[in-house]
C-alpha cells in the first residue's frame, strides 16, 4: 500500500466518529447521551425524537460506512499496488476503511472514546462490499423488529445472519477475493453481539427498550 492508501484508514476512523445521533438528536430537541437508553445511535433517536430524526441518523450512519468503503475501492483501482491483484487489494481496502469507520463510531474521540454500537455503520460497509448478504440480513432483522418491536433483537439476529449469508452467496468460499469478506463479517458479528450483551440480558429479563409506544 502507498501512503495515500494508508492515510485513508485514519480518515475513515475520523469520519466514522462524527456523532450524527447527538447532532441530529439535538435538532430534534433531545439529548441522546442523557435520555432514553443514552446510546448515541439511530434507535435511541427514533424512540426519543421520532421516526424522521431516527431515519436521518440511520441514513447518515450508513453513509459513514459506505463512503469509506467506496473510497477504498477508488484508491485501489486508481493507485493500485503492482504487488497485489487489483481485485484483492480493492476488497481489503474497502473492508479496512469500512471497519475503521465502524470503530470510529463505536469509539468516537468526540464522545470521550465512547459511542454507538455500529450497526448502521457496519450495514453501510457491507451494503457496498456484500449487497446480497445485507439484503438477506435486512429482511431477517426487519421482520424480527416488526414482530417483536425491539430494535436490539433485530440487530442481534442480523449480526448472526450476516456471516451465515456469506456461505449462501459467496463461492468459492476461500478465494483470495472472497475470504476477507468472511473474516470481517465474522469479526463484525462477534463485535456487535458483544456490544449488545446488555441488550441480550434485558431481552431475557423482559426489560429491554421497545420502539416507540405508538408504533
């Protein structure tokens, strides 16, 4: 990798660290850091300020993941390294930049290295890198949310389904171009489940936050 490509990773982290939930939540008259679940994410904004503000946060957080992945692809294509096939370099650049953006969301320096759980940001990454898997994951997660009215339940189920979907849509499984996707989907899945450990406990106890009571 050249210097320009390497610089993408810290830039992606900084982009991911922008706390859109805090910014947009304040526009909606709420402080997500002190109200509701106190999680700076789209679901908390949705519950506190309503669907319009929640969807705005969701879309911007998706963009925080998709845009760095796009930049990774662009830099790999236009400033490629002759020592690695262009398609392999591209997938590593996309995944590396996207993962850095998700880490920025989770450990935002603007929030004293705290942040959201990264669901929407990871979604943005894989929407660009692995669209079929995201489609299946989105269908499962959306169905679970509609049935249970728990955003967290949908996120947890989605985190489980995403790496499974790899084996449905990606062949050969362990080609140089494909296996990095499996690796990062597994890492993202375990990370998301770990970050949702409190939600899992509350779901088991029946004390988890639901979507808005009028939905």
